[in-house]
C-alpha cells in the first residue's frame, strides 16, 4: 500500500475495537506511528498494536478516558514523548444508550455528552496545542449520520453528533491560518460492537438494511479508508467538511415511528 502517512504520528481514541481499531491499523499500514488509545480494554488495544507491528508499522497502546482532562493531557504527553510529535488526531471514542426521552436521567445525558462531545473538545485542545507548535496537523472527528438524521430515544447521542459538526466547522475556521485541518467522517450502520444487539438479531439486522440505499451494513475498514484519506496530504485543501460513509443512508432517511 502507498505510504501516504510516512513520518506522521497519529493518535486514535477508542482504538481497542470497531472503527477505531480499523482506523489505527489503516493509519499504521500507511506509514504513521500510532498511539492506540483505550479506556479499559487493554487486551483489545494490544491486539490493535500487534496488527500494526506485525504489518511492519509502529504503535503503542495508550490508556486514558477521553472525558477526563488529566488523562487526556497524559495521553497526548505519552505519544509525544514516544514519537516526538503529533500530526493526526482521530476523535473516535463514542458511546450510546437507548433512552426514551421522558425516562432519560441527567446522568444518562451527561455520560454520553462527556465522552462524545466533551471528550472531543479536550482531545482537540490538547492535541492542537502540539500541532500548532509543530506547524500544523489534522483532526478527524468521528461523527455519525445522526449529525443530520434525528434519532428518537437517542436524543443525547444525536445532540453530541450535531455538536461535533459545529466543533469541526468552527475549529476548521479558527485554525485555518495555522495549518490545522479539521474534518469529520459520518458513518451510517457499520458492523461493530456498538451494534452487537442489532447485528445478532436477524430481524433488526434486516430492518437496518432497508434504511440503507446501498442495502447492506458497512465494514469498519470502509470508514477507516476515508479517515486515512482525510488525514493524508491528498486532502490538503479539505477542511471543515463532513464525509458521509453510509451507503446513502443520510440522503433519504425514513422515519419509522416515534415509540
Ligand atoms: P465501539 O463500541 O467498538 O467503539 C467505541 C470505542 O470507544 C470503544 O473502543 C470504547 O472502549 C471507546 N470508548 C468509550 N468510552 C471511552 C472513553 N471515555 N475514553 C476512551 N475510549 C472510550 O463502536 P464503533 O462503532 O467502532 O464506534 C466508534 C465511533 O463511531 C463512535 O464515536 C460511534 O459513535 C461512531 N459511529 C459508529 C457507527 C456504527 O454504526 N458502528 C455509525 C456512526 C458513528
Ligand atoms: C450508531 C449506530 C446506528 C447507526 C445508524 C450510528 O451513529 O452508533 O448504533 O446503527 O448510527 O443508525
């Protein structure tokens, strides 16, 4: 594979599984040295690291919770200490919980906001301080089709993804003169652990396929390929953009009832 990211250093949050793992592996295969962040699944992170190193790349596992300021500082520090710089940040860590709105507790709301939105803010601020010092860099935020498609019972999740859109666009403007590009990727239905329940139930699995014009679930590698493009110099004139990776899902969202 073409080494588009040779000499670059990347940090991918939530990279012990799913899209984060596929992204870390892809960036590693394209030549970047990768910090593989995990919160609690150290073994999962080690598996991602191993996949990268076995393919001839460089990677380390970096523990830390993206919603905790001190842990975020430590994560960025560890990567810079190991590899001397930081060029690419992928804010991939994210969680969701199903909650009818009238039953949603403040704790439910705050948990999702803390990881999906505050986590991205903390990571961006810390990493961009380093990037600006390096003369530039790239941020890719993992948004969702739900930055555009409202999602009943997942109000907190949809609100965080809508928030990520504005975080992306505002930072793209604020840092346009300082060499930092900021973009987002918005996946549709991707076969990862976050969708385990739906994937394991043939009816739910098929129902999702009906919502996707392309007629199938996406693979994490298909998202990772788009992150790698945005992270590379091939996207040198792209900033503030959201790239939908959704088999057309966001083009024609069908609302299937409220309750
Ligand atoms: P996943 O559940 O495998 O990945 C989420 C990762 O985030 C896990 O590795 C988890 O350990 C990590 N994480 C959770 N809280 C964290 C914290 N506080 N600090 C650090 N890491 C933390 O599921 P998936 O699908 O790979 O999700 C990755 C991202 O993609 C999420 O932001 C999700 O919202 C987004 N996404 C996923 C879609 C899908 O259909 N799978 C569609 C659209 C967006
Ligand atoms: C969610 C998935 C969901 C997909 C399509 C993603 O943002 O994380 O659980 O299947 O959107 O609705």
